[in-house]
């Protein structure tokens, strides 16, 4: 290494941990080096000079990717890593909107509901043709993700189950794992649906939402008869969990309903441990109400202490390794009318569609082809020069295509926010998770 030109990685972040030590984190290698503050000024030396000044520190930084060879194109490595993940030929994700109709009318829902919308017999047949061609083309396919969105996807389930049976048959024929999921309000779940789904796959999940405790939920999520749905939904979540179907229980909270959320725990805390193991709580502040950040740490702790898994609001940013489904080359969302989309966070209108499903079972892309989305990522100068690019992955590809935020960060991260992301990563790896694989080493004068 003495004869090679070395440099500090472009993707380093320095954070202070205590008065005695700091951490240097490299986002490309995902490794931390802990350095005593008594030698922190040694980092001001150029990389090659550091080898002479403090070779122990130098070699620790080299192992962690904080120091790299001068010719190494880190950005290109990140781009290639992203492309490899986005083009993974071993998975395919088919998302279906069986309907844009819904049996509830939540005030914050961004979707435009279409009453009476449903799959036509011809659309069902075209989707089957599409699925058949996927299995013909993808010889290395290992996992097929079949996701149902909407509207309420359990409306008209007798039509939906035809497609589930067909995909299940194709997966069993090829020994491909099938994972089925529903984003549902949970009202229409029943034992017949549960029995049917368990015959089709061993991996089934639901995301179901409660809007606070019963009093507030029933003001938001009610049937056309004005009857509340809280009790029915809680019973159906328990039915799913008892049948070993995993449920992400999303709690939508606002400044108004937050105080009612503990009553949800009161209603579910006595479920048996096996049932609890199939439920994970995910707390989300309603986006129209997020002008004020609400503190929910004690609330999360109370659900965790009761035996439920809880998603941390300070979760690790890891969008490059685990990108949005819409970034994948091998993903498509087919609407009830055959229109094709990539993103579920936009209205399912003809103007927003990316293409349509032909009678031959092929997607005809008319704009925003999957390959274009992949190449749009990480093109901004802001992204290229960002120290956490290997974590962020360049932000939302949908917003990149739409030109949102210009050259500014899609997520609005400033340097303080980036350091908080790194600090959260340190905390989650080394405080909450003592078995993390990420390396850590203290270096400095004794």
C-alpha cells in the first residue's frame, strides 16, 4: 500500500458518540470505526501520510473502507450494486388492483374510488397469459410476490381467487415460492377466505389499519350505514393471526387521536403468545397531520413490553439494498381495467398509467419504462456527492421521473439529518442488536 495513491472514501461520516470517542462510518462498506478523540486530528492528514503518522489507525480505516485506493470509482460500484438489485431475475412482483371501489370512506385517503369497478373476464384471462409468460421467461425465478391493493381488494373476492389459484398452480409446477399479501381494511376477512388462502401458499400476510382506539377509529372508518368497524377489524386480525397469517397492524395516529391508542393495547394485550407472534405494530402519523412531530416512544415501548413486535420510527435507512418495489425491473401493477402502473402512491388514472396489458398478455409500456426508472436514480449532483448515497440509493424513482425537488435532495436531508441517520444506524446495530454483523473497532491512545 506504501506505493499506491490512497484516498479517503467519499462516503464517510464522522459522528461524536461521547466526550472520549467518535465514530467514522463508511456507507459503502457499512462499517464503523470507533476512534478516541485524542487522535481524531490525525484524520486531517492525507491518507498516505496517515500511514506514516498512525499506521494502526490507517489499517483500521482501510479495513472499514474509510480509506480506499485512489483509482477506485466508488460511485460506479454503487450504481452497479443498485442495478444488480433492481434487475434481480430471481424474483417477480405482480401487484393487482381487483377494484378501486371501497366499503369505507376514510377522510385522508388519496385514492379516487370507482364504484362498481372490478376485473372483467377478459382482463382476468389476459393476466393469466401474462403470468404464464413470466414463468416462461424467468428460468431462474425463485420467489413470486402476489400483492393485492385497491380500493378494498377483498371486494369481489370470488373473481380474485381465480387469479390466486392460477398463480399458485404455476408456482407449484415450477417449485417457486409464492408470497401473497393484501393491503386491506380487514372488514371483509372471514374464515372462508382464510381457509382458501392457506391452501394456496404457506406465506400470506395482510396490512390492516386502525385509526386510534375504538372511539376515534369508528369516526373515521365506518360503513355506508355509519356503523363503526373497529370491533370487526380487531376480531379479524385475531382470526388471521390464529391461523398463522402474518399481520402488519398499522396504527394511523394524529394529534387528536394519539391519546386513544393505548386502548388498542388494552383490547389485544391478552391474546396468547403464539397469536401475538404473527402481529407487528407499525405506527404512522397521518401525512395531513404531520406538521408537528408527535412523541410516541413510550407508546411503542408499552406494545413491545406486552409481547408485540413493533417497527421503530427510527428504522435504518437502507433503500439501496432494499429499494421500493417500483424500482424493480421485475414488477408491475395491473389495474382492474388492464391499465399498468409502477407506483401505488399516485392516482390510478389513465393519465398516470405507464402502459396497458394487451390481449396477448404482454405489457405495452407507453411511458416511464422500468429501465428508465432504474437509470434515473442517483443522477442528481446532490446524490452523487452525498455521503449516505449507499444507504439512500438516490431517493424515490417516481419523484425523480417527475422532476420533483430539482437538484435538491428528494428526502430533504441536510447534513444534520444525515448524521442522525448514521447515529440511528449505530444505535440499532450496537445498542439494540448485539448480534449485528457490522464491524466495530476502537482505535486510539490508551
